[in-house]
């Protein structure tokens, strides 16, 4: 019963096979490998963006920080939500790689911002002339950090507010596959057609060993991104092993199959836990992650049975067996039906 994180899961066997197959003979380094040519062509086709620049990096933090650095000047500020990964989980890498840009938080429930809040926050910046931060890019995350999902229409509305102010837009897609599986949208619809300029197409949390693609829909930004990736120490010399993982992910839409599987596992968990009558979900769990509270006594049963997940608040130590404690539950592609069922049984008691 492993629900701690989708990056704690295994690498999909097809990806391991692709790595073994790529491990034959010589291939040119630094992204000049023939597999990368295939990856570039397939990602352009998948995103219906024949001109897009496509790069691979090994962490989502690198993808976000390098993409934002390419979209943002040091004296600007990036608009994001308070729970945004770029704000709380990247050790100030966006600030570092942009050369000192700051982040301005846009309020909103469930890790989603509204157009009104975004407009108000944008208009409250760049009001102090040379003394204050200048307005910079909008950064959204889908699936959000709280397991909720923006619809294509919501993304388009928010990017519209950014564009009204002449601002660029970034989408943290560490779980983009899960958001696409949840909404049924095509990659193009959720990205450039909805006004997104740069997106990361995550793989690590969805069955790869460690690859995220950065897609820049404006090829004029490509060279700067390449320079920043090299200078930021994220240009891999033995690049074919990144390419091979991504190609396996694209082959037969494995990315979508794995995201659907993970989302379905979470849906089973949500349905089962809600039916126990003792579980309260904090945010609408639309993809493969949820935040739910149930009594301490049930947490203790799970803990003793070896279930793995993070507590979001509270602690197992405490006398009150009925105190509600919130957990974060994340399903990856390998979550099995018997494990979600057993988890629910243990909560039910
Ligand atoms: C996991 C995650 C990332 C990437 O994190 P790394 O640990 O740097 O690979 C980026 N954004 C979100 C929303 C994430 O959940």
C-alpha cells in the first residue's frame, strides 16, 4: 500500500527495456543522438506544434527554473499560487536561475487562482517605478500541488489576463499527463492553444526514471534556453538515455495509459474512502492525488499494516483516537486494485 508519492513508484518495464536497447554501440552526446531526433518530432506532433523547441532535463525543478529564467528578467516577478512547487519546493531555484526575479503570490482556493485575483495582483505590481519589481510571467501548475485540476477553459482565461498585460506564461506539467487524462483534453488544447508559452511535460512521476521535457512554443526562445541549460549544468552528455526514456513514454501513448491507470487507482481510493463515512476530502481530488482526513485510530491501523503515505498535518502520537488527521495520498501507475481495496478496508476498521 504505497501512496507516499508517484515518484516513489517503479520505472515502467517498457522504459527499462528501452534503456537496455539504447545501450548498444555509440551515439553522439549532448542531444545529438538519433533517438532525440525522433523524440523531438514526436513531441512536436503530440503537441501539434511543428515549430516548437523541445529539450530534455532530468528534474522538474530544472525544467521549471530554466523555463522561467528564459521567460523572465531578473528585475521581474513571477505570478504563482502560494502552494506552487516553484514557491515552496524548489529551494529558490527559480529565483536563482532567473538571476534574482521574485515570486508574487496570487490567492485562491485549492491551489488554483482565479482571473480576478490574478488581475488584481498583477495590477498591484509595477506601481513603484524603478523601485519595485516589474511584472513577469504567469506560472500555473496542472495537476495542481493539491491534486485539483484546471480545465482548459480556466487556463485560457488566466493566460488571457496575463496576455492583456503583455506577460509570458509557463505551465508546470510535472503531472501534465494526469491532467490530460483527467480532462480528456489534447496536449495542444491545454497548452499553446490555451495561451501557454512554455510547458514541462513530466515523466518522472509517471513511470520514467528521470526525464521531463521542456517545450517552448516560441522557437525564438530556444537558443537562450539551450545556453541556460548548459550553464545551469543540466545538459546531459550521455543524453541518449534521457531520449530513450522519453521515446518509450511517447510510444503507443504510454504516458496517457500510465496516467489513466494512476488516476483510476486514485478514483477507486476516493470512492472507497468516501463510502466509509469517516473520511473528509479537503480539495476536489480530480487526478491521481488527494488530501483526506480520517481518525487517528484508523491511521494507526494503516501504519501497523505497513501502509506508506505522508501525514499532511497532525501526528500519530496523541491520545484522542477520534482526532481527524490529514494525509496526502498519491497513486502512481503501479498502484494495484488489491492495495487500494485493502487500504480502504483498514480505514473502515
Ligand atoms: C514533483 C514536482 C516537480 C518536480 O520536482 P523534482 O523533484 O525537481 O523533479 C515540479 N512541479 C510539481 C508540481 C511537482 O509535483
